[in-house]
C-alpha cells in the first residue's frame, strides 16, 4: 500500500511538470512583439499625372503575410498626399526557429489590383522575459518597393499594363527649326504641343527658347526648343523599362502652314540620365539619326530637327 502511494505521487509530479513544460512551450511559441518601424510613404498617380489619393484612400488596402488586411492612412507632407503605413511582423513569422532576422512582405491593392509590393527586413534587438512571458523587440532595418530601396517617398505610376515605380528625373529637349516662316518678327508664335511619355503618360511641355531671325525675302527663321521632364520606370521585379518612347504632337498654322497634327516619335534607351536615342520618326517617316541627333554639353542626346 505504501509503495502504491509513492508511485501515485510520482505520477502526479510527472503530470504536473508536463503541464508546466507545455505552458512554457506555448508562451515561447507565441511571444509578444514590439516593433520600431519606419513609415513608408507612397504616391500613386495615373497616366494624366493626377494624384489618386485626392479623393481618399478607400480604394487602397494592404495585405500582410498572413492574409490579414491593414487600412492605410493618408499622410500630408510638403503639400503632397501620400499613402502611409508602417510595416509589421505577423505572429506566424515570429514562430520561425531563426527569429533573429526576419523579412516581411506587404502587398498594396488598388481596388482588386496589386499595385505595389513592399519587402521589409527586421532585426531582433532584445528579448525581455517576465514571469514566463517573453517580449521580442525588433527594429525595421530597411524597406524595399519594386525590389529597390526606399529612401524617400515612392511614386508609383498606375498605367494600363501595370504599375511602375518612378525614379529620377531629367529634361529631354526637341529643337524645331523652321527655315522660312511667313510671320512677323515677334517673340511669340501660335502653336500647340502635347507630349506623351512612358505608358502614354502626359508630360508637361516647357518652352525653353524661341528665336527668330529675318531672311532677305521677309520671312523668318524660327527656332523653337520644347523640353519635357522624363523619368526612369521599374516594374514589380525592379527591372528598368527599356526602351522608352516619347511622342511630341505639334499643331501650328503659322509654322506648318496647315492645321494638321504632326507627330514626332522618339525611342530612347529608357535611362533618363543618358538620353540615348535609338529611333526617330516624323509623321510615320523614319529619320536618319545622324541628321537629327545632337549632344548637349553634358553628353546627353537631344533632337535637332529641321522642318523644310
């Protein structure tokens, strides 16, 4: 009888220790997580350059690793509206064996379309255990959008074929030369120019210069320089979109002596900083690059076109 009582006490002790061990394992598998995250700011524009957040953020949402949804906020900064959120680590990621360095992924949806993907890296800084409960303290080391580092607010173009990260900016120039125009020697000429860039995006035309020189017959030589601001575009995999195409559409009764629209098509390398021109055409007719391509003082290329 005495031996039976001792055996019973041993079994109870083993059962109790098993329960305690299971509780500790559960606590270890589901620790509390404290994150110090950098805020990611994103600016979404359509092909007309309109900020898609002007009407609010109701059409945008963010999906985390565990398929839970996060409602982003609109952040005002320097007169701009950005979609803002702080990357987070979900519990299922923390349950991995190697929890020192973790990567989290977030997808930004516009309506039912994925328009951006954010990769975030977190580093475990410290662990605090109190009464069997652990808290993990993580710091957000870096964030990437479109596989490229996020250092400043990210601008995303939502086009017809997808969404693209916009980076950098440079000026691309077309110089129109009209050798003989029947206009008075003034500093103004009536004309209309539209420029379309990557994905048919509207580019604001800037009149850089206009010069008139008189001919002996009373006509004028007119030189008109039109600039447009261009950018680099990267797809979801971080690939630079090459080549790129620009279209200048000009209408001017004074310069062309007709009311037709004249289309100048330019294909370049896609790197806005090099402005390497690959093809050029006027009203569907291919032009020799040797006759129309010139270099500026920085080595970049521009179009110097003579309209006979």
